[in-house]
């Protein structure tokens, strides 16, 4: 992944080793494929900003990355691109070269030969951060699996895909999104249940009765 931008030489660091360290959690926080992709993209930006002799690089990388990684139709993204190009950074091509979690997975496993054995975990000892990490892993695994399903599955995706997993939790008080429950520590009262009911009814109205499910 470092070939085009030659980040290691430009920043004087071993980027491949840092990728592995972040993947395995060697003396630092272990990151998901998505987290590693974001980290790598920011190093690409950092190398470009250093070469362009920009100031306040750390702050600008954090702020500009969120914008450049956004929707192409966003006026703010075009403004940032125009500003950076005036300062000597080819921001449009830079943003187009941002990598995703699938690219990171392939690079780590196929190019660097890194394979991490997953340790057995006891969910009863999880905290809220572990639950959020688990959901992120589910999303990443689906993003890796869906594009390469067997032909008979009749799935055809153009370009990359994004998967968002939404989980609802119910108790006697009602139903709420898991993310909200984790934030608030409880299921918000009854009105949340009506929202889920409306979503279910809307789905039933969209899908004809004659259409086979599954």
C-alpha cells in the first residue's frame, strides 16, 4: 500500500511495521481493519502536507480527513480540495486513493503474511466498548464476504460497499437501539417501540406478499 506514496521514506518511518503493530496491538491499541485504514490514509495525508510545507499538520490532518473522506457532493469537501490544491496538495487524487478495510485486510494477509489467531473471549466479561467492537467486526466481515459470495447467490456490487448493522434491544419498557442503550444505560420508555413497529410495517408495505423471502 505504501508503494505509490512512499510514506516510509518521506516520513522516515517503517509504515509496514506500524501497520502490523496496530493490527496485533504491539505496545499500542489494537485497531480494526477500518481503524487501520483510517490511520494509513492519514499518514498519506501527512506525507503530502509535509512535502507541501504546510503548518499545523497534526490538526489539519484530523480535520481535513473527515471532510475528504466524505461524500463527493459535499460543498465543504470541494472547498477543502480547492484550498489544499492552492497550497500545493493534489487533494482530489489523494482522496481517491484512500484505502478501505478490504484493502487493508488483503495487504496484511497476502502481502505481509500476517495472520492473527483470535483468542476465545468470554462475552460475560465484556464492557460496552467490547460490544461496539464486536458490531464493528461484524460489519467488516460482511463487507469482506458479500462481494465474493458464490455466483448462485446472485449478488452484484459495483465498487466498494458499506455495511451498517443496527441492533435493537427490548425489555418491558420498550425497544431502543443498542447504541442508545449503551449511552444511556437503559431502554428508553415505550415510544421507542412504536418506531420499530413503523419500520416493520413500512418494510411489509414495500415487499409484496407474493415475493418469496429467503
